[in-house]
C-alpha cells in the first residue's frame, strides 16, 4: 500500500485552503491532519503488513520505533514512539497511536502518553482543555515531531 499519492515527495507547504484556517479550530485541525499525513509519508512511504515492527536508527538521534497495529479498508493504525530507559524498564514516550485515513489523506494522533518524560514534549500535554484543544495539542506534537524525525534523517523506507 502506498502512503503518498502521485508525486514522489510531497511537501506540506502545498496544503491550500480557500481561506486561512484559525489554529485550534475544526478547519485548522483538518489542515494539521493533512500535514501529518504528508510528513508521515516522508518517513514511511510504503506500509508493511499489520503486526510489523520497524526501527529507524540514525547517528544524531535515539532509535525511532513504528508498529503497524491494524490495516483496514480505509484506515491504518500505527504506534510511533521512542523508548527511554528507566533503570531496566524501557518507557515508551510519546507513545503516539496514529490513525491514517487513506481516502482523505489525513493522519490523526488518536492517543499518546499523558506524562511525557522528555522536557521538550511536556508543553504538549493532552489532558487539559476541550476535546478540540486536546486533539490540537496531540496533533501539533505529532506534526512537530515528524518534522524533527525527518530532519534527523529517520526513515522506515528500507523496512
């Protein structure tokens, strides 16, 4: 299954709305989902079968883990995380569950850990506010993290 449509490498700067979308609005959230879909395509251009776990290792960052949880007719659900060590126990953070909507070309961060271990993730806490605010925070975190991962050179292209 191909994540990206017709062009080899999309950029989220081509996302155009008829009028500017306000942040933390429904239209803004849908734009963020579209950008997430494109950015995830930078890291994972093809989907492996459900149950597959992949690791991306780059010199400048810790390993990035992706697991394809479920593939359905119009959606795919993946988990994307880092693992930090706390003694002998690995701790998943941000432990994002992401649902991709293939027909609409959207990717939504459905859930993530509530208590982030990394200081850079703490401003994106998702427990407070309205449902729209919580979804905005989760998906803004995913968006910025995907950009960071791509900038670091992460890729699951080679499986």
